[in-house]
């Protein structure tokens, strides 16, 4: 049985995100970045719905509120725009250039969580975000 802790799944997310960058860089050679994103998104769509159906997660679908649909829809829009920009950046730059800048999303997410969700900004969180920003600057210069 898989561990049921947030950090286990967060670590897997990081591993898969790293693989995404490397595999995408190989896959987008001689392909329009928007077409590559569309292909990738189709695969994700099939996998995500297959898992949701297999786990029986779709039974809660009719009970979701309009607010839930709105914010999940907006999140999907942000994800799609992120992927389109990410694939274009990968076509124009190297993985070692693009991936660090993309990971600025961690620091930006912290700032947005404090502003919009009222999450607490601790010294540890501030330091971590600052180090991410500093590390990104070191890697791109």
C-alpha cells in the first residue's frame, strides 16, 4: 500500500515534473509546440478520467457546486496556458534554462497563497521562497 502522506505525493510530483521536462524536450523536436501541448493534454485527459472512473471518484460529480466548477475550470485554464508557454520555452531554450524559471512558480504560489488564501508567511517559508528565487537567478545568469 502507498504511503498516505502529502510529501510522498509531492516528491512523486517533482520526479514526474522533472521527467516531463526531459521527455518533452526530446518530443518537441520538429513539432509545433502548440500541437505538442495538445497531444500531451489528450494523454493527460485519458489518464485522468480513466483513474477517476476506475476509483469511482465520479459519483460525486453531480454534487459539485458551481463555485467548484468555476475555480477548477479557471485552474484548468491556467494549467493549459502554463503548458503552452512551457513547451514554447522548451523549444526556444534548454531544459537547464527553462526548468529553473518554471520552478519560480513555487515562490509565486507562496505569495499568492498568502495574499488570496490568507496562509501564514513564516520566516522559514520566506527564506525558502527567497532561496528558490536566488537559485533561479544563479541558474539563469
